């Protein structure tokens, strides 16, 4: 299972890079921690970035865990902790 999580995260990072550029998002991946991606963006972009990131994470999980539902939690805050 741990290898699957790593594969999902790698796929999500790759997809995030392509999607954020394609959609012109002013957001940058600054940290990965376990199964989390920490994205830095302007406050006015948060909702759009959250939508794209959630979709990217779900699609990455579906590609690897096809029959298992993938749940993604997106949280926003001034600081990561």
C-alpha cells in the first residue's frame, strides 16, 4: 500500500505541474510531506487552486486504485502545520 501512495503522489505532482501551467495558476508546490502537497498561492487564487488540486489528486488515485474510492481533503491556511 505504501508504494501505491508514493505512486499516486508522484503522478499527482506531475499532473499538478502540467495543470497549473496550462491554466495559468499563480501557485507553486513548495513541500511534499508523506501524502500531502503544500501549495503556495495568492489568497484570491485559493479556491481555484483547491479545485484543480483536488481533481488532480483524485485522478491520480483513480489511475492506480481503480476500484477503490479516493478521498481528498483540501485545506487552506496562512501557515502549514
